[in-house]
C-alpha cells in the first residue's frame, strides 16, 4: 500500500493487528500539556507530584491513548478511514522514560445502512516495557470506501 492508497474493506480480517512504540519523555508530557491546556501539577510539577500517591510525575492518560490513534491511523490502517470512537480505561500510571506499545487488533467488521457504511471494531491496548497493560479499550473505524 502506498502512503496515499486508501484502505480497502476487504483487506482486513478479524485477528489482524499492528503496533506502535514510543518512549515517553518529560518533553512529550510538557508538549501535551501545552497543546491540551492540561497543566495538572501531577503531570508538570515535580515538587507537587512528589507529594502525591505515585511519588513522581505521571504522564497524562490521554497521552497513552493518543498512541492508539497513531497505530490505527498509520500502522493498521491509513488513508481512507475515520477514527469514529474509542472507549478507554487507564489501568496503570505512565512515568517519564516508560516505553509504551499501542496494539490494535481487528475484532469485528460490520455494515450499516444496507452495506453503505462499513465499520471495523478493534481491541486496543497500550503496554509498558514490563508488558503491563496501562491503557485498554475498543476503537471504532469507519472505512470511507
């Protein structure tokens, strides 16, 4: 598939999966805070975070779920899809230096409106370097063609 070739519905089967890996840095968290406006001190203030339950700063949960968007939009699928929805559960904290791997696995294909709308549901998880699930959920993809 070229970078611009649209996703084809028939090219996907239940069980197919892909992954995307990234190490989370302090810079990533600060940029995420800047973009989203979420400057909760548990994320951006080391002195404050040291007084809280984890004893140090934690990354925004939405940062880990953002890696799911990356795997769906660039690894498992590509052009010709819309990311239509996501359920998410933040299972464990993510710390600076954690290496996260987002994994999306096709679990169901279905249509609506007499086959005119085509959807793919995916199980989505994010694991840390210790193979612990930090984020889990289910994503829904609309295939445009």
